[in-house]
């Protein structure tokens, strides 16, 4: 089971690398079908909504050795409040299940965020993001044990968006999540968060 899980993780990694390569290639092949004025109007749009998905790996090696890695999904929205500054929120879900032991870790989180555009031109937007929110965590061992609790979580992210034709954006981002584990008897993980590597798509309007 461990070997098969390693193969699965390697397969997920290959898929993500391939997806990022396809993203870069597709950006290079997109024709400039929108006028500069229209692009500028879209980039100055006040609202953005998106969905994203990718790969999550725990920051702590002890937790990673027990639960393994996972796919993660999320979605959110932003509103621009000044030239480079936006506020918003996003929520997501992930489930860690290594497969060789009957122990599952689920996390649902909602994080209000502040986003700052580091570099912005007609089509590209390089940004950084900070947020503090809430997470609902569930740890389950077969039917013998189940723990549920709420806690605070912190978020730091860096990403890039590319404005496609029309209102569509496509991007990639990496996120570090800090989730404090209040129960030192269950593995003494401290931080049960980790790193997300995600691709996202959305709309600006």
C-alpha cells in the first residue's frame, strides 16, 4: 500500500507539473484579440471571482508521514478598494488520507484576505496575499475515534493571474497555511497547515 501511495503521489505531481506547463504554453499562444483600451478597462474592474485546485502537502514532516499529501479545492471573491489593494475571502476543502492506515484528516476553511498587486500590466498581475480566518477540522479513525474542532488559521500567498480574452483570468499560486493544533496529545503537530500549489480560473467584472 505504501508503494502504491508513493506512485499515486508521483502521479499527482506529474499531472500538476504538466498542467503548469500547459498553462504557460496556452498563455503564449493566446492571440491578442482584445484592444488595449478594452484590456485596460477589464484590468481596472472592481470585482473578481475564481475557483482553484491543486496539490497540498503538510508543512510538518510528522504529519506528512502519517496522513500523506492531498488534492485541495477552493473558491473565492475579491473587490478592489484602491489602485493596487483588494479585500476578499475564500473558502476551501481538503481531505488527507494516506491509504495504508484508516486515519483521515478533513479541513474546511474560510479566510478573509487582503491582496496587494506587486506588478501589474495590461494582462499580467503578480500579487501577494495575507489572511486570517477560521477552519473546521475533523480527525477520524475508523469508527473508534472522531475529533471535531474550530480554530484560527493564517494564510500567506503569492500568485500570478493572466487576463485572457473577455473577462476571463487564468493563474497559478502557492499558499502557505498555518493552522494551530490545540490538542498536543494527538501527534503534537503544532501547525497542521502546509503548502498549496494551485491553478485557478475566474472572472473579472
